[in-house]
């Protein structure tokens, strides 16, 4: 179905770091890559906290820690904005929050956060999907008025499984075939096989994009904002170089989650925040200097 919701809500209502050219690019393509948002020192601080968090969570049996489908390597750690002081501050970073407010035209809150790891040699793929399709059907998000923010913490190359995006795909809602089983997230967070778009729909989106697929490649410190309905995915990583990122989903406070629009039971809180929702107050992140914790 063709999108009827605006891509940028209440344009001009909020001031922020994004220029009119950047807003136009986001509106047309469904994503925006920003270079050099964070300095090398700040990237070093983020990498330290990422590695500390990985070390602290490795080996734990927890719903919020997802392993690779084959082996014991950590794939994702969820709810980091709630349980980690540094990542809580990072989620409230002034530049990130104000950019999200510009795009969504309102105050925002975090509906999901995680750290993603794609280890060298063994990191598995994330199949093509639109986040909003899952968030609408399984979480009860009414409208595509959310934006994902990926902070790139390791250099992304063509060969270590960078995120791939289909430009303009956010303008079409693709309903995935089949029924969503109960607790589908337990399998899909490791390897998504159910609730994925059919090949015909993907081909149509690819054709509409002029047979173009963009890759989010570049150095650590970049930030990628992508619209909740943008079709994206990534291939496996068989290179020696790992790929990691911090991931925050900013949702409009005017787009709170309701009863899921599909038949399955609502997913748990660590995937779709519903409790104690408060607008984020933008704040500085870095109270430390590189090399200190």
C-alpha cells in the first residue's frame, strides 16, 4: 500500500541540527547518513563502554541478551538506555534527540534500544524487513512516526556486513505473508525467517528505486537516521573485521503503542517500551575524557 502519512511531521516546528537539504534527502530516500557527528575521542569512549557492556553481559542467560543462531557470540543487547548510565546519556544526546524531534515534529521517547554486534568471520545476516511492519503488527505502533538512529562504532566496509537500504522504499507499506506465531521474537531476533517480505514485493521496491541499493559504509563516529518504514537488511560478515553499533528508536510521544494490530500477543517491554513514558530532555553525553570510565 502506498504511504499516506507524512515522512517529516510538522516540518519547521522544531529547530535542530538538520539543514533543509538534509531534511529533503531524508524525505526522498527514507534515511540520512551524517559524517563526523562524534569525534575520535568520543568514539573511543563509546567503544570502551560497548566492550565493557559486552564483557559484563557475555555468558548471562537473559531475555535482553541475544546470541548468534549458531554459537555463543553475542548478537544484540537490548534495553541499554534503561540499564546502563552511559548509554542512557547517549540516547539523550542533544544532537541526536533534536534531530529526531525535527523529523517527528514533537517530543520523543525511546521505544527500543540495543547494541548490535556482528563478529568477524561468523556474524549472520539480518534479512530484508521494514521495522514498522513488525512494530505495527506485533507492538501496536499506530503510524510510521518513528525514526531509528544507528551510531556507527566500528568502521563499516562493503565487506563486513554493512546495513543496506532501498531508497524510497519508505513510501510503500509491505504486509508480510503468513501468520505471526506466539513469541516469534525469540527466533526472529536470532534469525528472521517468518514475517519477512515476499520476493515480488522486494523486486517492486528495487525497481522503483532504479535498481539501487545503498550501503551505510564509512568510518566510526557516523550516525545513520532511517525512517521506520524503510526496507533494510544486511548480509553476513565473513571478513576478519567486526561491525558494531548503538541503536536507538525514537518514537513520537503522539504515537504511543496500542494493542497490536495483528493477532499475536504484544512483545515484551524490552522490545517495545510502554511503561513510564516520558519525553527525553536533550543533554550532553560526554562528561568523561577518552581513556577514563
